[in-house]
C-alpha cells in the first residue's frame, strides 16, 4: 500500500521518441522562416542544399544522444491557447520532424524555451494539445544555422605536392 501511495507522487517520464537512431534518415528543423534539413545517404549525414559544408560529428552525435533520448516530464498546460505562452505555438516554436528512408514522418515535436526553468525545454508532441517540460534543455540543439551543423572541410595535408 505504501509503495502504491508513493508512486502516485512521482513524476512520470516518457520518452519523446520511440525511434531507433538507425531508422532516421532525415532531420527537418524549422523556426519562423528559417529551416534546415539534414539527410543520411547510408554513409554520411549531409545538409540539404549545401555542398560546401560537411556535417560535424559532434553536432549530429549530440543530437542523437540528447534530443532523441530526452523525456517529457511535468505537464505544463492542457490549453491550446497557452501554446505561445510556452513558446510551442505554430509561429513561436521550433519544429522538428524525423523521417525514415522513404521520407515518411516517424515523429514530430514542437519545442520552446522554458521561461520558468533554464535546464529544461517545453515540448508539444505531434498533434497533441498538451505541453510538457523535458528532462533537459534541448532547444539549443535544434539550431537552423548551417554552420552549427556543418563545417568547411579541412584541406588534405597528407597529399604530396606534385610539381
């Protein structure tokens, strides 16, 4: 009886995503009028429409290790009219869509910064009305800047000069 009573006081955590990393072939991130699309060709990640930058391993690994494994914790709101207040509205939130190799959407979330708690983000999953906090701040990893995700390739210094 005591265990049951104590469990009702615990905060439930739910994974934001029930997806394996290997199933994701496209990451679309958009905020306002800015967006970026990353795609996996089976060998390496690339930035759609950008052939001058290569995707940084630490950025893509950080995304998978933090964003993909994040959890929703406390319920913040059940009112659609509060979406903008919690920065998860259609125009105020950052939208993330994950797709498979057939370009079919696996999952989508809308993320906003939490004004009350710097160490978490607010999130709305799919078409759900509810807004939750996440167990950690993930909004900064949903950057739409190509230079956040990519870098200019370093010149190959191992090639011998030919004269």
